[in-house]
C-alpha cells in the first residue's frame, strides 16, 4: 500500500490512530501537497488540513516542513533502490536484466502518487540534505548495476561504474521524458525500445573469460 493509499484509508478527522499509522497518514497527505505545489509553496497548514488533523498533531510527528520532506525522500529513494536491486536479481539472463531494470524506472515514474517528482524534480535541490538523498539514490542504483557489470565482464570497478551510471541515467531521464510526453508510446513498447538501445551498447562487452556477448 502506498503512502497515499494509507492516507485515504485513515483520513477521517478526529480518529485516534497508533503512532505509526498516524505517521503514514501524515506522510501520505504531505506527498499529495508537495507533489501538487512543490516544497516552497506548500504549507504545514495545507498538509494538516489534507490529513484531517490539527497542526499541533502534525508537529508532534515532524518538527518542521523540511523534516517531513526528508522523511518522504528517505521512503521513496529507498523504494527505487530496492526496485532496481530486485530487477537485477530477478533473472540471470543479462538482456532480461536490462529490460527489468529499465522497467523498474518506468514503473517508478508512472506511480500515481508522483513520488518521483520529489526525488528527481525537486525545487529544493540546493538544500544539502535533499541533495545528499538524491545523490544517494542515483549512486546506490548505479552501484547495484555496477556489481553485475563488473562480475560479468571483468572490467575494473571504475569502468563498470561509468557504464552503470550511464545505464541508470538513461533509464531515469527517458522514463521521465516518456511520462511527460503523456505516455505517447505504450509503456511496454517504450521499455522495449530503451532496452534495445541499452543492450546494443552493453552487449559489446563480452562475458568475462568468453568471447560471447
């Protein structure tokens, strides 16, 4: 269940909730407001109203707006990292690994909650704590891809990391471009196109100890 779905499930005003459930409710409401308005335009009053709680209740869980935003970033950055790791572990067929990884990024940006906007299109990237988290998700996804490339090709860690960063960056930028084009190409077809492009490049590096691609 997403944060927003959790919010919808527990939103009625005046209901006493366990602390974890209340926190999830507040995160879901904050996500809706931040995605719709951006960080700077969003107000804690808006988030409290959206959650159906008083502002003091909101401040009991999150001392300030930045704390709330960072909690959301932590949640959604980790979701993408785990999705990429799962994609890479889902098969030992490297072409299918490429496809699964590309699809993980498309699924991430297509999520109805719009959480990817907080991660990749934030209006707060000049804030060090936000930049740290954005860099973390980019680097950890690349590290996961790098592990597979280094193991399979025998390339150095530095070389593998460059290739991995290229693949991750390609997936993220194209997935966002696809979404902003109003999904003018069906998702499966878009993923296949991107997989073909990426595979033609990465398959040029033979498996370690063989001449096979």
